[in-house]
């Protein structure tokens, strides 16, 4: 342990450093992790670099403190490194677990000035494939990841095999452990019928509609623009179809304008961030996930855990989750026509919807549950802490 004065049986202290606490996939994964880590073995602190802090009440509700650095951007060195180093020196973690690109840079740098705890970095995206740039900053970050980061990182975790292989191709990293994104399937069991009915009425639905749902940040990589194009044809074939987009993001206004341009205001509704995802899933006929960039997809796992049939773009890590025709339907990314065909096929075949939904739930139970994922992570924590000690 980094603090030799602490009792040998004291829990390992883990400080999670992450960009913010907006309700995204990485943030939800951290929340699931700290909820289910054995409190007798691990003590957690969550350190977001900046706002928003949407999930802070949920962390604090399970007894995990949050310490926001209030950084002013991804290049705020004074808060991102100096203030973070002070927090780490005060908390004295055994392990600093960093998430996402900016936080991983700041977390590893700050750890140098905080008694050198063990560092674990989770790779949530194919960062250096999708966000390439000719800028000096990008080239410097790439050099850091190639030369310095491996010397400062005790272990890497990739959320899918495709992310692991991507980082190996860029940086020839050796110590990357694949721990798939995970969730608690029990949390996605359908609520009582009165709760679902209240949600239905709140959305202005009568019960005769064919409900499509997408959950994700409103940004180009999530593919909602392609989904809107698909809805033009879906509405013609299925007049009772309704699409609900749940989330927010930088492309929100652009997508709303596109909805108006396509004349879809009566069938497409933007819900913003919702706390009742389980209820929304319970009244959903098909979950649509048209991402063009997706390392794995927490929202996709949630829909499958709820037993919903899914239509998803077969990109990157998604085929590691969905077997086409077995527990979901895969379509080419950026191809609205294929999405239309898949949705209409499910509309016309209720038995297929049922079979795919049941198989999807079984898949999550078998491969993506929190119990297995947290056990793998706990073993990794204890190994790197022993090695550092």
C-alpha cells in the first residue's frame, strides 16, 4: 500500500478520475462499479474534472463521495493536474483509476505528484482512430500515449476486444485486460404495470402505437441523423410508429431542425435525459441503436437486459454483443434503408420480437453482468496494488 501506516486489513482506496458525471456510458459504468465493489475490500472516491454533475446524487446516495475539480476545459492544467494532485495527496489512494482520454492524461500526470499510487486506465473508445487530427496537441497526446503513458500505467482495461486491438495497433501495448461493459440485470426488470401505464400516459400514448426508442448522447457518432431518415420510410409502412430519442448532446438542435425539415414532428419526440429508462424500455417495441462509432454500448446492454428486441448498426464492438438473427438484428452503419427493413420485419413478426428479446436477456445474463465484471476488476485492483507495494 502507498500509506504504510494504514492497517493491513484496511480496504484499498480507489480514486476514479473521469471527465464529468453526465449520464453517459463511461459514467454509468463507474457508478455501477462503485455500487457493487465489496465495501470491506474497497473504498471509492469519484473525481470528475468538470461539470455537469448529473449523476452526483446517485453516487452520494450509495455512500460514495464526489470531489469535482471544476476544470474549465480539457487543457486546464492548473485544475486538471495541480488541484487533482492535491486531492490525491489528501485522499492517499492505493489505486487511481482513470477513464476517458483527458482524465486519463491528467490522472496519470497528477499521480506522479501524489506518492505514486498504482494507476489503472480504462480505454472506453478507439480514441486515436476516430478523433485523429493534424494539430500539434493531438500529436503531443499521441506521443505521450506511446512513450510516457505505458511507464505511468500499471494496467489497462479495454471495454471490448475491438478497443484492445485498436490500442495495440497504435501503441503496441501489452498489458490490456478486456473487461466488457457490465450492468445489473435486476435493475432492468420491468416495473409494475401501473408505473408503465403512467409513463405511457405521460408520453401521450394510447397503447396502440408501435414504439421505437433510442437512448444515447445526441451527437453524430450515435447515428440519430440516419435514424431520422429511416423514420420517413418507417412511418409510411407503419403509420402507428413513434420514435423517442432519449438523451442530450451538442447535436440536439441540429437533430430537432432535421426532424422539422423531414416533417416528423408528429412521430418523433425528444425526451432529454430521463430517470425512468426502465419504464421507457418496458413500453418499447424495438430498441434502435444506429451508432456509427461504438466501443460496446451501455444503452444497448440495458435494452437487451430489459428483454427488448434490438436493431443495431454492426460496427466496432457491437457484434461482440449482438449475434445477428439470434438476439438482435444488425444493419450496416449509416444505411437508413437497412434499418427500415429490419424495423418493418420486426413490426410484422411479433413472435420474432419475442424470441430476440428473450435471447437478448439471456445473453446479458450470461456475459455482461455486474457480478462477473466487478470480480474481474477487483482481482485486477488487488494484483496491481500488491505489485506496487
